[in-house]
């Protein structure tokens, strides 16, 4: 493939280039390559080209909760939003806490995903550290819930937590407030890299700052909803009081602003959506935590760029480069020679309203309907293949990304 007239960021400079892609990888950047009739030409029309988004935090619900989402609908929503790789969380049914359950999930996904993907393995209160250890090379990290959330995956006992940390290659935690500090202590003691999911409070940032100063390998993630929405939004109508419930809950506007700064200045390292689809009927019937968002994360985060809260190079780091680095995906996350040709073409001037009718997630709603997007995803390319272009989808060529690849 030859991509023409692409606006890319090199360092802090914007440059216009043509890009040669062969065997699914970026091969050469330059100008005026000879057009070869055998090569597919994609004209980027002077729009920005960004590395494909890597969403390290999604709940795609396969298997067990496929009325909410499944691997096909979820990966299609991802690709529409420019997400070329997502990591799926283990609170499915069966939960991904045994090698057998991992294999079952893997078989369902095979040939049935629009986007590339990888899986987390879950730690359990029954101390499954032996299974955790066996799954190390086949999963991105062990996920441990240190607070109550959707599913039944809370682990409370210190000795068991320590066993699971020790058996893991790296650990991702759902930890809130003091539990953030507890997770950091465990990471320090067991010398394991720690990924703190969905940081939502200004005071949690202090724990991360301290840990980074002490050279503990710790990374912080923030979700778009903890940046854009607050408890004021949640409390504004009777419906939003139910729909905008999530774990961790939305916080104050002051927390929103502190998180934006921490993201730009390096205390937080990634944006992950915590895409947690539930049907509105389910949310109305009973208190249910989580909201869908994988398909609008880039279009929303670009608003941060427009409002001067996030630079474009930093957006590329926190949405693509850092997730790849932290989780050891060697060929992903950058527009550079030798990397997988995963990229997104965006229209920086399209600030159209996010509409109900456009939603692809089976959950069929979004907290962002009615808001203006910061940009529009025009085209998504996965390993050199156009998988989404102006409303039309390509084939389901998504593959599992494994550690040893
Ligand atoms: O709000 C949430 N929903 N937080 C979680 O930690 C889990 C998620 C879900 O799976 O629904
Ligand atoms: Zn989650």
C-alpha cells in the first residue's frame, strides 16, 4: 500500500509525507515514490495520520454476557473509533481465571474480530497463582480486583494477593483510594510492574507520584469519562443518575482538571476506556456500573487537543505508544519503519455531534451522545489493510497478539 499526502508528527514537528507499506509493516517515509500499478493507493488528503489506538482496558463480554456486547460487535465498535488493538478483561462467564476458560475465549475470537486483541488473565480469591503462572506468555497481564465491581472477582487476603503478584509477569489492578497505595506496596515488595486502571481522584495521583519517585515500576491509566464527566453530570437528571454510574464513580470537576494535567505532564501514562457495555434496560432495572465508550475515545480525546489540554505528541504516547511499551507489544504503537501499519486517518475539522444512530456497540447508547466530537475517524488501517473507511467495514482480520511474537 502507498499512503499519499499524510500529515504525521515526527518528534514535535508536523510533516507531510507519503508512506510505503509492505507485508503489513511501515517500510519507508518520503515523497514522490514511483506509483506502481500493483500497489493500492490510499490518499490521506493532507489529514492527520495517527498510530492505531491501543485500548488496554475493555470488557467485550464474550463469553457469557453477549446480550451487552460480543467479540464481533465490540471489535467493530473499536475499529470504527480507530482502536486497532484492545485488551479484554477477565470478568466474563466463565471468568478468564483458568487455562480452559482462556482457551474457550480464544477459540470464539479466532477469525471473529475486526481489531487485533489480547487477553488478561484474572486472579481469584481461591488463589489460582499456579494457573496465573502458566498463562504468563499468553496474556498481557494478570488483572486483580482490589475493590468490589461488576462480577465476583474481589481478592482481599494479603497472602493470596502476594502469591498472585509473584506468579505474574505484570499486574493490572482495579484499586481505588487507599487500595492504590496497597497495590503499589505489593508491586514494590514483589518487584512486579503495576498498571493502575482508571485513576479517578486527585489524591490517588499523589500515590503514583511518590511511587515513581521511588523507582517502583508503576503506570497510571485514566478513562475518557473520568476526564470529561463529573458527578454534576451524573446528578443532573433522573436518567443520568442511573446511566452514569461506574466503578470508580465519576468525581468532581476539580478531579477532572487534575487528571488532565497529570496526563499531559507524565504522572498518568495511558488512556484506556474501561469500555463496560450494559443495556439501558439493565441499568434502569438495577444499579449497574459501567458505560460503553470504545468507539468514541479518540474522537473525544481529540477535544482535549483542541482545548489545549493535551498536545498531539502526548496524545499519541498515551493512546498508542505507551500501552504498547508497558505491555510489551514490540511491533505496535508507533508510525515508524518496521512497525505494524496500524493507523487512523482523522478529519481534524469535523466537530459534528455524536448521534444515537451511529452507535455500533450492542449496548446501543453512549454517554457522549449529543456532544460535539473533537475530530472524526475517517479510515482505520490494520496491518496495511483498510478495515474501516467512511462508514464501511472490511473483513474480520483481527488477530490475537501474543507475547512471544
Ligand atoms: O464500571 C465498571 N464496570 N467498572 C468495572 O470495574 C467493571 C465494569 C464492568 O465490567 O461492567
Ligand atoms: Zn474495567
